[in-house]
C-alpha cells in the first residue's frame, strides 16, 4: 500500500528535534519555523512536556469523553482563569479541522443560517464543512460543494 499523495514532500527526514531545531537522518540541523500541523509551541522535546506525557502514558493513553476526566476539568478551569472567560464553556476535540467543523456547526445553530463567508487562500481542514470553506478546487469534492460558501479576497 502507498501513502496517499496529500502534499509534495520535501527531501528531509527528521529523526530528532530539540527546542526549535530538527535534525535529519544525515545529521543536518534545521531551524524549525514550521507553524503547521500538530504544532508544539513550547518547542520540541521540552523536558516538562515529555515528563508529563510519559507519566500520563504510564497510566492511560486515551479514553472516551463519555467518562469523567479530572484533567479536562483542571484544563478548563486554568484556561478560564488565564483567558478571563471563566463563564465560557470549553469544547475539547482532536484537531483544527474538527474544531472548525464544530465552530461552523455551532454558528449555524446560533444564527439558524447555512451560508458561510470565507476568504481566498484560507485552509480550514479536510472535514466536510471545513474543506468546503477552502477555495482549493483540488480538495473540494462534490459532497463538500453542497455547502453554501461565499469567498472574498
């Protein structure tokens, strides 16, 4: 089986990363200024982050949101205090596309409207409504095009 051709691939194979530097399989170091997928804004292999991940994985790697999770409650409380929006409700999800998909859905529930305004050259993810708000014809399938979207420059 081959990998699906999503993006043109750069001829770099990172094997190690620390702070804002990645090192490829040939030992060449690169300053990592990439701000895309799964970004870790604290830098690569931050010791406190790695320790927290290892500790959590030693206990349980994942479980459904259908159970009580005190860590989620703790996160919501911290984000409320830090942001100054204690009275907001936190919705946790797995990706930017899922977040955008649900933001579009919540906005539609709130406004009772289906039309979305988006901007040219924007990318919102590969889920159905999120991809429909992207003006890249290469990734918008007919099922996505049923969404009502107006694009502006």
